[in-house]
C-alpha cells in the first residue's frame, strides 16, 4: 500500500517551517504522495488570506507537495472541530493513509488520551462542561476545566496548534477512519510570535504578514488594542501584470468608493525586507508582485455590514447564541472601527477569534442554514493543483473516491444540481472569492474568477 500522507493547512503564507514539515514527511517518513487540504480565500481565524489560493497552491507544489485540494469556506472559517472535520474528511476521501500535523507538544499519547475522552464523553464530563459554560467561561476554558474535573488528569491544549491536533484526532476516532496520526513537533517560531528570528530558524506566518503589512501600508496590525495607521507610501513596490486567475486589475467602477490601489512588493523589496530568509526560494516568485490582502482591509466592509444588519440577519449566522446578537448590534452602533468593535465585545466567553469569524461570516453571507449538512464532511474534492505524482494518485482514486473529483466549473455546475450540501458549500465559496476579490481589486469584468479557475499542473 502506498504511503499517502495528508496535511491540513492554510499556508498564509508558505514559509520555511512548512518546507521543513514536507521535507520531513518525504525523507524521514517515506511519503509516496503528499496531499495538502488547503483553506481557500478565508481562514480559520476569521481573516482573508494574504495571497489568493492559486498562488498559495503554487507555493506548496513548488516546495514538494504533490497535490493541493481546497478546504471549502464552509469548514475553513469555522471553529477548530468543524475545521478539522472538513479537513480530515476531505483527505480521507482523497485516500490518505496517514495524517501529519504540527503541535507545540510532542506527546502524541497524551493527545490521544484526551481525544478519546472528548470523542466519547461521559455524563460527568458533559455536566461539568455545561456548568463551566454557564459560569461564563469560553468553550476552550470550560473544556479544560471539565477535562480535569475528576480523578483523572488529561492533557489540556492551550495553544491553537494543540487544539487543532486534538480536533483532528477526535474526528479520526468518531468517524473510525483508517488513518494513522503522525505528529510533527513544531519547528521554529511559535504560532503567535510577531518577531522574526535573527538566526536561520523558521519565522511564524503571523510575523511575516506583519512585516509585509508594515512595508506595504505603514500600518501596525491590530493585536488587541486600537490599531494605529500610518500613511507611508510604498517605495520600490511594483505591481506586475498579474491577471492570471485571481490576480490584480482595476477595481470595477461600482465599487470605486470602497476600493484602494492594489498593493504588492517587487523582488528587490522582498529581498531587502529579508523575506528570502523565511520563505523558500522556490516559493518566492509567487509572492513577488502579488496583490496582498490583510485582515484590516476587510474591516470597513465588515463594520458597514454590521451597522446595517438587523437582529434577524445576525441570528442567522453560525454560532450566534445566547443573545449575542443584541450585544453585537449595540457594539456595531458605537464602534468607530473594528478594533473598537472587538474591544467592546470581547470577554472570557467571546474570544477575539470567535468574534472575527462572526464578522467574516457576515461578510461572505455564511448562514447557519448553509451548515445544515456540515456533519457529513466535505461534499466534493476540488483540485487546485498537482504534479505528476499527484495526477497519478488522482487517476488511481478517481473511480473509488466517495465524493466527486472536481477540476472545472462545468463539473461543479452539474454536481450542485443533484447535491444540496455541495450547492450550499459552493454558494459560500463564490461569495468568499467575490469578497476577497473586492479587497484585492481583482478583475471581475468577465465574472467571478471561480468560473474560470484552472488547475495548476507542474
């Protein structure tokens, strides 16, 4: 049997830590095929992707991945469990035998023990969880207390990668999937590190994005206090001829008042910033001259939509529970920007990430009714790109895969007529691309780029 290893990823952007993982899977774990299930245009923390999904797929393929498939926004913009359910179900349908994931801990037995408890919760755990949630704790805090509320002591994840790892294991157990977990301890900077290391250690994606944002806009990314925006213009930045797939063009006139000039960095600027120390050389061409989108770019649209929303609009969003919509409406009417909106709303119960996802769901019109069949797993396998090994693997599974393999819009158009779950996922995907395209000033003169997306072959 082939050793087919899957990775659930965002690559926002692809950096040396991701290259380390792929190299380790190929050379130390003997991967015959490496498949990446990658988020599309909006991500799990409720933010738009820095680069469009085609550029990010090219980065991964240029650095050793064999096949990149899309994790739909239906799953990619949800909390850890739903994100994991989408990614694991997608990769299982793609025929993986092992799932590789990073974590801050290297103790897989501890993660497995906790996942087993959560996948098969007893009444004691359920009651404790309910009690701590009622006390006003966030779900992760309540879960941690409930896990250690009895005579047993369980590993309690406190960092995002550990929580995702736990969710992956839970899904494998709940679905009884024939997938072996493969833990790769994190190498380099921590998940939230905002400074880039001075040695040759990998930097975090967060730090790379912040460096790019400061270079391009003169702004400091929002980290929990009011953001301060500078007005420094970019010097030495080139906007290349980037009309391939989702890339830049003049903003459609109807959106002129909301648009801003496309922003990118030429090769000289990228290297002067030292980004070639943190992003693999093979991936750099897909960053150079690429239109960049930052989290703050979505904020004016998000605040506008929040201010015009009704209680019914808000109630229709996923995870809008316990009367939160009343607080959201009040904060939206008072806040001068999204930083203040989050400041007014954030509590122990309502974390920053949850609130950012809420704003993104409103932006892409993701309603709870779209998620009615979310427990079924991904309804289709959409191919973003492949090399020769990836294409050979697709040929091998095409007739046996439990969900259809889709590489062209014509295939999607036919399939959504017969599958309501797929139709809902596709509807959100179109809106996610439309919204990120607006932020990027993408060329929509021929229609939504999703209709013309071509699979990358290398």
